[in-house]
C-alpha cells in the first residue's frame, strides 16, 4: 500500500490544487493533503479554514485525508510512514525550487521519494496568491477556485462588501 503526501500552503485551495489531488488520489492507495504551516509566512486563512476548504472539496475522494504540520515535511513523512511526496509543477520556476527541495528532503530522509505532477494547461498560471489578489480587488474568482468554497473565500475576504461599495 503506497501512502503519499501532497504538501502545500493551500491558502486557499485552487482548481489547480484540486486537479493535482484528484490525479494523485488515483495513483496512490492513500493521499494525505498536508497543509504545511510556515511560521515565517503570513497566511490569509487559518489552518482550520484551509482544512475546512480542503475537506469540502475532497469529500468525495475516499482515499484522501487532510492534515497539517508545522515542522519539516520529512519529519511528518517519517512519523506517518509515508512512501511518496507529491508536488505539482506549473512552470520552470516551480521545477527549480521543487527540484532543490526534493534533493534536500532526500538528504534528510533517504526514503523520501518525490513525484512531480505537471499542472494541466488550465492551471499553469494559477496560484493561491493570484486568487487572493483578484479577490482583494473584487474580481471574479469563479474560474479559479472550486465552486463549493468560492462563497466561503469571498465571505472570509469580505469581497461581498467590497463589491457593494463600488
């Protein structure tokens, strides 16, 4: 039984993230979508909110579980008997960063194999920060986030009030 983790900030989860989750869930017996909490980074959504968003959009994928960690990914990997780290790639810049991280993870934990999944063509330009920026200006985030959480994101970022001010 192969257990994989798909770590990320998911701040918030996008259609691109969901596409990678669905593909990885087919490849592995168990997939843990791991909210990686970076104390040096300011998040727009709390860890609990991000976990709630992920549970809402992954409810129908039976082999997916949601978890979070505040330390090194490889520490979680070892403590939870994982086999694979899944990373999504959008562009060459992603590859360079993730390639370095895969080697560091392999050095810290020789059993940590990383599998890269390329984003589909609809998601290569998409990022959580872009979604937050569009939302902050009252733009339509519908094409970029799962419908099930769109209103929650807009409400949390107080987008409905901003649209009414216009």
